[in-house]
C-alpha cells in the first residue's frame, strides 16, 4: 500500500491561510475579534456558572482552545469556547459525583475536558468520525431545545437568589415552591431589568436606525451584554448595592491560565468516561454543523476527521489550562462571520484579548452581579426554546416526531445525559421497527409504457395469474418473516395464481436470514405449482445470490427487467386490441 505523502499543509493546516495572510485580512479579522470579545467575556463567565465552576474558568476556556483550533481546524470563522449546552452537560456529569464548586469538582471538570479531548482525538485519528453522526437530527434538535429550557431554568437561582435544584423540571418546581418565599427582590428587580434591557434595546436601536447598517451600529448591538456588565459594575460600586444583598462574582485571580495536568485517579476516569463520551458526541455534532453552515457560505472545504482532531486538541488544551470542555459556539460564529472574519486569526486575536482581560481586568469584574450573568444566559438561550420543530417533524414523520418527544421529556424529566441516551436508543428502536415493517407495493403496468407502479396509486394493467410486488427496503432478519407472511396471505386469496414476481429494484442487500426465507417461499410455492421469479436484481445483490441455493433451486426465472418478465409470463397483456 502506498504511503501517504506528508506535506506542510497536512501536518500544519494553518499554513494554508498563514502563507496568504495580508493586511486587509488582518483588519477584517481584528474588527471581528473586537465584536466577538464583547460577547465572549460575559458569555464565558456565565457559562462557567452554568457548569457550576468559578467564572474565571470561562475566560480560561476561551484562550488556548481557540488558538489550537485556529492552527489545526478547517473553518475560518468557527469560534471555539464555552457554550451553554456543553456547560449544562458538564454540570449534569459532575454534580451527582462531587460537591459543586469544591476543589475536587474543579479538578474533575478539567479532567472531563481531557477525556473529552482524547476521545475526539482518537476518533479523528482512526477516522471514526462517521460514528458520531449516527445521532439523528430530530434527536439533536430536541436535545438542544430541552437543554436550553433547563439551562434557562437553572439561572433562576441567581435571579431569585435562592437555592434551586435544576437537574430536571420536577426538582426545579419542588425546590422553587420551597424557597421562593426567601427570594431577594432587589436581585430579582436587577435581573428583570437586565433581561428587558437585552431584549428591547436591540429592537429599539434597529427601529430607530432602520436605514443605518453601519459597522458601528452592529458593534453597538453586539456589545450590549458587555455594556450591561460595565454599567451594572458601576451601579454596584457607586450605589453600594451590596447592602441590598445583591451577590457578585467576587474575587477573580488575575493571571495567565495555569498550565498543569489535573489531579486524577482511575476511579475518577471510570466515573467521568460515560459523560465525556456523550460530551464528545454532542460537541462534535454541534461544532461540525456550525462549521459546515459557514463553510457552505464561504465555499471552504471541511474534513470531519480533521475537525474531530482539532476539537480533541482544543479540549485537551482546555483540560491542562484549568478550563472545562469546549466546542463551537453558534452565536459567536455567526457574529464572527457577519463581522467579516476572513481567517482563523480572528479567533487568535480574540484569545489574545481574553488574556489581557484575565491578567489585568479581573479586579474590575469583581463587583459584577451574578444576576446580570444569569440574565445574559437567559436572553441568549431562550430563543432556542421553541416547539414549532416538534409539530413540523410530527407532520413529516411520526417516528421522528416520537423520538423528539421521547428525548425532550427524558431530558427535562430525568437529566440531560440520561435523556440523550434514551433519545438515541429510541431512534434506533424506531428505525428497527420501521425496517421490520417494509413498504410492499403490489405493482402493475402503466398502459402505453414500460413502467410499473403501485396499483393503489395509479391506473395500471394487471393479470389475475400474476402477483407482482416491489419491496422498498433491504431484506434482513428484521423483516424476513413480515415479507413471508405477506406473500402467504396474498397468495391464499387468489386461486388462479401461477406466478409470483418480486421486483428487486429497491433492494440493495439480502442477509442470510432473508435468503433462507426466500428459499422457504420458493419451496412452498412449488408445492402449490406456483413459480417464483425475480426481476431487476442489482449487481452487488446478484453477486451474492449467484452461487446460493436459492437460484440453484428456483422454480421460476430471473429477469433483467420487470417489463421483460411480464412479456414472457403474460403475453396476452401485450396483444393488440381487436376492433369491435
């Protein structure tokens, strides 16, 4: 086998864009980075809170992973960092095992990022990226909607300043009923004001400056969360709102992310491995979907296995820099692309700005109210909570609709990880159920053509001595008995029957169980003096069948086309009509 030739682009993908980098591209990337950083600072800290971690870890998660992806990944605009769904999955994985916020909880989050990275890296190296894509889109969509709902609900504890359980909706409702009387109304008022600000100010600016599409207006709208952060810190400082009981982020260490392996033992690895596998799956699916959408717009090429490798290395870098699992962010990627990012350098520049914030401005963020970060999360995530996709999917496919509802209720009623597993299992069960009940069409000749169609849909010509069927599914042990029962039932209804023809145009594979079933049908029909025929067998299927006992003992024939079969077996159908 010829060895693959190594080259600089294959070993170092960033070479492809670095070798053509210039001043205009740098200016575009710099503007995009400034706009993204306005979102990334409050989002990163907020998503760390969702994961039950110190806010500074959200900043750390936005530094080295983004630089690593820029060097190894294939998308010019994908923004890697903390996202809401992965943060919630981190919380769902760690909270049942460790005390939230404890040192071991923090170490476990870093170890979880490492495990997630190694799983993604190995899958990419050994080209198993296709396995992760076996999760159906309806399940992913339902999982995202249900997770978004739980994420929004999880922030109510910061809005009301009360302890709430948010693993599932029932725990949330029970704990909310118990503690709502102890709510801090000053915190609630501040949070609601922040939500109204983030919801209505962009609408006002767009309507007031409807004819203006200047980059300055776009930057202002994108920077509103950062503006809110700065204003709220100012209010806390000058009005001394801590006296009203409003809780803040508190002391944040000012330093470059410490580079070190997290403390671990084999038991921790065993406990975290299932969660890491699920996070790796969702992380890849979400990241690749976002990258593909922007790649299509920019006519760039993506390799799924290379993306897995890049995502794996990004998560490994997160694990060794006191951060938690990361993936591509839809909101930041869209903003990055809309702001004119030309290359991954935009992500590198964003990371450099985050380093500056981490080292010199964390003291400024000390007085940031937790309710403000909660409001930022609720506004950004609530738009994902919509039920129209459920109705649309149900109208198109009942099986996919059932899978969506099962996933949704499993996530909100049990927990995120278990709900996702149940959703994936339900998809495969419904798929097996569908395969076990294949569509079987009784077909006849469309007059004046050589085409055969379903007799229940078209006006066709048939012969009482011939039973022609088309099976729109591969034949396997799952549906062999269904087909056998169908043929026996239909044959028993027609005493004039002389021939059964199976049109194989929609069959791409026949397994051993199905082959034995066809042999049994052939033998049973022979006892009734009925011949079994096949038509339009595909080449790969014929290669399997040509030396099989089925064709050696077949009491009928194999025809190249169904039209040829009908010409041979029912020539009277093709006789010209006699004039009256």
